[in-house]
């Protein structure tokens, strides 16, 4: 369970990205974060895996205040969260395999097991023929799916996806969201930031609407 | 089991890093080689000079060389003066001819050469035997007293060169060590900046590693191992070069028969000192890695 109490985030230069956010996401929930560009969606997600520290308020994850995590505990938190970054954050000059396998190698999983799991997730995302391709030779949509594959490959209990379908067509988008739904049915908490109204209407999930850093409905 | 695969991964990363940045790897290693080589050379030099300097056998004999145009009665007077000195037991006058004869007796191989000379190059001198053997410092003081008598060009005894230039040798030594210390710090600075450059090249990658849950040790360990490999490799090559240089110098010295000038045998650095050079190389590698990695990881968080 994620609980946010009076959370605000002010970036350097007095840029107010989030103000007084109060929010609860239960374990196993599927939530959309919606809002115009610059509303603070990415910022909100980044706070949840401590890529950014909040300026005010408290973020409680499964009963633990993440502000109080020791630096050495942060990697553990991040391994529990599969993140699909808006800008993908892939290692451009490495292969798809290396990128996707990375979260598994960090955990020290056997290499044949890594191969099996990477293969499986790439197949689900129709990417298995690109496994040895370097990321910088892939299209935007392919890169986006590699980023998704990396987030999902170690079956994390929570997935944070930032505009996961911004670069793919409608059919692929549906494929990706069906995959999210499938994972959600098996208990994974899923938070998706998107400004795509069609997707939001299609899936009928809880929507948190942000506007200029504030929640305008819940 | 998990640990084993993590370790395997770390080594794989290490190899990839070296392969992808081999020019930096070579640059760093070369810097370490040069540093350790210079350090070792300096050490070797002073080690051997010291083996000469530190052997201070007390001497019982001195020889005072008389200036070329001194009258006989002046020599007699000087002998009397020297004889009166407390430390002196016996004084024997050696004429120019006698000096030449003695030389021929001791080194017959030069007999022919000397016969060809029309003048006698040997100065007249006084052979002085002391009451008891004196150490270098006392010898120096005594030789000064004898020289003050006035007719002597030079007072010789074993180690006179060292006695005269001891202060200079010490100064050179201190300056040398100061220089080495500065070099050491400069090298750490250079190497840490080189490592930082490779980190900047991988900045994006390292950032991503953090974001998807790699721990600090997981990222740092390959960097440290790389630093250690560079150090050990650097020290190994440097010591190899050092030994080669040493062998060459000794060969040269032998061939120009300077070898026996100091009545000593030269030696290479002892095992302990070689170990210490490895240690210093590791200090360079590890300190530089620590400096660059910590500063870098602070920036890229
Ligand atoms: N690192 C940063 N430093 C300073 N300001 C930032 C930073 N990141 C975001 N901002 C600002 O914070 C506000 C919210 O940005 P955020 O990226 O969270 O928006 P978003 O809702 O994800 O937008 P988009 O839909 O375009 O991705 C914006 O005004 C942005 O300029
Ligand atoms: Mg965004």
C-alpha cells in the first residue's frame, strides 16, 4: 500500500511541481495518473521509488516512510518496483538482452534462468527477434517496449509506468495494457501516468487527475 | 549461489569496461608504471649509495699530498708539526720518486705506460699513521687541521669523497624524496581524473543501473578491481623495467671498472622493498579510484 500525506515537491529554482498531494493506492490496485503536460505526473512517480526526494510531506510504502530509508536500502526498494521511464533510460550502446537482463543480473540469478525470463517477456512484447540488436538501432516504439520488458522481467510487486504507450500505435498500446491487466489480476500493483484519454476510457480504472501539481479529483 | 552469479557478472562487467575503455586503461597503467619505475630507480640509487656511505670503517692511515714547489726545510717543519698532533703516531715522508716506485710495485701493469712518460706525475706526500683508528667525521676534522699547516694540496684517506660531500648527498636525498612525494600526489590527481573521464563516459549507464536497483557496491566493486589490476600490472611492468635498468647499469659500471671504487657490491631492491612498491602502486590505484568514484557518484545521484 502506498500512502502520500501532504506531499509537495519544489525543484531547484522554486519550480513547484507538486503541492499538497494526499493519496492512497492499495496493494493490487490499477491506477491511472492523468493530467496535462507539466502537471507533475512524472514527478509523482519519481517520488515513489526515491529517484526524487519530496520537499514536504510523507510517503509511506507498506508501512515504511521512504524518506527514512538508508541509502543502502534504496536499491532494495527499487528492485520491488518495475519502472517504465518516460524517456526509457536504456543503455543505448548495449543489446536489448543486456538491457532487459540487467535487473536480473543485479539480483544474481543464474544465467540460463535469466535467458529464459528475458525470452519470455520479449515474446510477450513481440520483441524476441530483436534480442541481440543494440538499443540505438531500434525504433522509438521498440525502445519503449524494451523499457517495459525491463520493468516487468523480474515480476516486481509494483509497476510504475510513465507514458508507456507514448510511442506505439493503438494495437500495440492495447497489447501492453492487456499485459498490465493480466499482471494486475495476479496481484501486481500498477500505476500508469498517461495523458491518453482513449486508454483511460478503454480500461475504466481509478483515475487520479493532476493539474498544475494538485489533485483535482480522485 | 546468488553471490557466485553476482561475482561472475561483476567480472564480466569488468572485462567489458576494460575492453570499451582500453585507451584509458593503458593511460592509467602507464602512469602507474612510470611512477613506480621512477620511485624504484631513485630508491635503488640511494640504497646503493647508502650501502657505501653507511659503511664507516675507522681508518688508521692518511696521506697528505704536498704541493709541487715546496722547499725541503718547509717539508721538514711540516712533518714536525704534524707529528705533534695528538692523533698522529707516525709520519713518513714519501718523495715523488718513491711514490712512483710504490705505484709500480702495486700495479705492475702500468709500468710500461709510466716509463713512456717524461715527467713524474706523482706528488710527494706524507704517509700518516694514526694512534688509533678514527671514524669519518674525526678524519675530516683531522685532515682540516693537517691542511692548515699550509704545504698540503690535499689530505687523502679512505672515504674522503664521502666525508666531503655527505651534506650534499643528504640534501639531494631530501630533495629527491620531496620530489617523489609531490610526484606521488600529482599522479593520484592525474589517475583519479582519468578514471573520472571513463566514469563520465559511462555516466548514463551508471545512473540507469542505480535507477533499476543496483547497489553501490555492485557498481563500485568492478571499478575498484579495475584500479587494483592497473596497479598490480603497473608495478609488475615497472619492476621488470627496473631490474633491466639495474642489470644494464651494473654491466656498464663493471666494464669501466668503477665497480671496485667503493669496495662494495651493488644489490637490487630487497623482496620487502619490492612488496612495498606493489603496495605503493595499490595506494595510487585505490586512492584514485576512491577519489573519482566518490566524487562522481555524488554528482550523478
Ligand atoms: N528536474 C527538474 N528540475 C526542475 N524542474 C523540473 C524538473 N523536472 C520537472 N520539472 C518541472 O516540474 C513540473 C512537472 O513536471 P513533470 O515532468 O512531473 O510533468 P509531467 O506531468 O510528467 O509532464 P509530461 O506529460 O510532459 O511528461 C514541470 O513544470 C517541469 O518543468
Ligand atoms: Mg512526464
